């Protein structure tokens, strides 16, 4: 995971490794019932689903236009994906909340 004091390039690289879905793939995924069925929420949109919408925007943003807030969110995504991947359940994960949650964060573990 990129540290706060790392150069933006290192953060962008780590984000690129963690997020293995394209903006189009992620947009299509976020529109599904499965995407909306997972994650922590306060009765509204889940944290992961909101993050996914932000990731789509980040994927469309030129590297030179990234803000400190963008880089901070990218680090958050990298950390989440890293922690969650380590919690992989046994067996086929294709249709599991674990995979769906990761996909909301732009990472499809079956790729």
C-alpha cells in the first residue's frame, strides 16, 4: 500500500494493480442488484458502492489532474483490496458476497 508521503506515481501504480476492472466493467457491475446487496450502509448506499462510483471517476481522470483527495481515496482502495483479498473464503467464490464486495471496490478476484 502506498504511504501518504509516497510520490503520487507510486499511489497511482498501486491503485492500478489493485483495481483490475475497467471503468465500463465497474459501471455495469454497480448497476446490478448483486452489487447493491453487499457492504456496510446506514440504510442507504453502502460504503463500497459509493467507493465504486468514485473509482469510476478516478479511472477517467488524467494522472496530472488527480487531487490530494483523489490520491487519498486511491490509497484507501489499495488498502481495502489488500486486506479483503487476504480473507478469501474456501471453495468457489464466483457468487459470494466476498467477491461482490471486492468488485464494488474495482477488484474482481476471479480475473
